[in-house]
C-alpha cells in the first residue's frame, strides 16, 4: 500500500466518506478513486487538488503522503517528507536544508512545486506542511 492510498483511506474513514460520497463531493470519478485506494495509480494535479480541498485541513496530510510516494525507494533513508510539527526537533541523520538534499529529490520537489504553483489549494497545503524553502 502506498502512503497516498493509506492516507486517503484514513481520511475517508475519519470523515465517514464512502467511495461514492467522496467521488461526488470531490468531483473525482469513482473508478479513479478506487485505483488510488488500491495504490494502482496516483491522481494528476487537478484530482489531487480536488481531494485535498474536499478534506479541508486534512488535505495537507494527503499532499504529504503523495509527495512521500514520489521519493524513490533507494533515497527514502536520506530524506523525510513529513508535516511540520510545531516545536518538533529535527531527527538526527536527516537532511536539514534544501541544498543538502540529493539532486534527484530536489528535482522531484521542484517538479511538484511547479505543478502546485498552478493549483492554489495545493500551494497552501504545501506551504503549511513542509519545512522546505526553495533557493531564490
């Protein structure tokens, strides 16, 4: 199971959404939603925006899970993508600054950021959940 499918399933249970109910509420085809839950595919930016918006504040955790799935498995020990916790201390051994991230991770995050820039709901979720600053 992917991070995204697990987060989507958890949010649906928490908000008491059925697949049909979420499909109608978010404007996402029920067949696509089923595939997301099974981890067979991930939404395009527009679908991700609709799902994040449908869950309100909970949508931020869905975005974080989506981004975690985009990190190649071979690099998952190098970088952690997680919601920002107020007052939380940095975990030892994890990359603290953007410049120290592996090149491939920076590319993935920059691709995601470019797509998010076209989607205001995703930008808001990204800014509120990731401790990430892009160099000017």
